């Protein structure tokens, strides 16, 4: 089923307008994003995604609307794992709270481009080589099981290959220079540590995309549905970061829930190759149930320990 070019143009026009308003109007002045503001913006992005879901329902039908919603829930929940890494990166470099929004803005802008490339490539591969779903499905099951038993690892930015490669071509200042990414000193170009933070966040999202894109392709093979649900989830990542950055303790078991979600989605992809399709409504119900149980367990067990 093809999608009108006007839908693609309209969607990207809407996204660019929202990003311009975000950086140029609502966050024109660099400041620390309070939790209340972050919660409001999270509600805004979720509401916009749900409104777009209504558009998908009336334009493409019930099944595609359910695929969009399921894909959005998967990508939005998986983005929580990104947030934990972002917190560690910002802490390592001691990035001032007021500069974090700008870094996440440019980081997510780069992520939109990378996700687009991954999605179009993934859909093209699946449509051409049906057997590749076995590889994607097996990878998701492996990733989910590994995440379930994997211990927390410390983030060491100095070992990041992107940072090592970058340092060969451009020197880096020893200290921050406000919110500047690049400066000129003594007629020479220097990168600031803030620019390194941006590089690490971009490379981290590239790694996360390797897991998340196959996960959403297990739900839908429709490029427009996969792409738009993924983009809406990514756009809500910044506000979600500031909303939960100070409440990490309440999500201690969410990673276990995400591991089960990835494993389930991988199994769904594998069974689809065997012509046993798990209904999208059932899949959505299972995914939401797993996430709710992990969140409730986190809150309940934490309150019991007090």
C-alpha cells in the first residue's frame, strides 16, 4: 500500500515547525528544564502522537492505526533505556543542567536522520528478502535475553571509538565554554567537551537503533507507519528525559520489562515467518501489560523498602 507524497511532505513540515518552535521560541533562552515543564511537554508530544494516530485510523484503517500505536509504545518505552545512558554521560562530563536541552535537541535531530536511513533500509530488505525476518527476530530474542541477565555497565566516554577518531582531527578544550560546541582560539578551531557529549549521544543512539528498528519492523512493514511512530517516540525523548531524570529509582525493574518486550517482539517476528501471526491487538495488550507490571513492581518494591 503506497502513501501519498503529500502525507510525507505534510508530516515533515509539521515536524520542522514543531522543532523550530521548540528551539526558537519555547527554549530560545538556555535554562534548566524543571520537571513540571518536562511533564507538560511530555503530555504535549504524547497527545500529538495520539492525534496523529486518529489520522492514521481514518486514512489507513483500524489495523494500521493499531500498528502505529503498538510501534509507538515499543519505541517510547525503549527510549527509557537511552535516558539512563544520557544521565550517565551528562554526569561523567558534569554538563550543566541548563545546557542539556540544547545537546539533546541536536542529538535527537541527528537521530531522526539515522533512524530514517535504518527504517527505509530495513523495510526494503524485508520486502525483498523474506527470510531476513529470521535474522531480525533471532537478534531481538538474543538482545532481550542478554539484557535480562546483563549487569549494569559504567559508561566510559574516553573509550568511545567515535571520540577517539574525532580527537585525531580536532583538538578539544580542557574546559566548557558555556553552551558552545566549537570555538576559535589563537586562530585555531577547537571542539569543546560539550561537542564530545553530542558525539557520544549520537553514537549511543545509533547503537540503540540497532535494537529498536527491528523491534518495530516486527509490528509493521508499512514504511510510513514505522517511520512516523518512530519519529514521534524520538521527539518525545527530550521531555521524557527531564521528566524522569530525577526519578530513576522508580524504574529499577523497567529494564527487565524491556528485556521481555524485546524477546516477545522477536518471537512474534519469528512466528510470522512460519505463517503464525499474533494479532496486533493481542501483541499491544501483552506489551503494555509487561511494561505496567514492571513499573508497578518498581514502585511497590521501592515503597516496601522504605
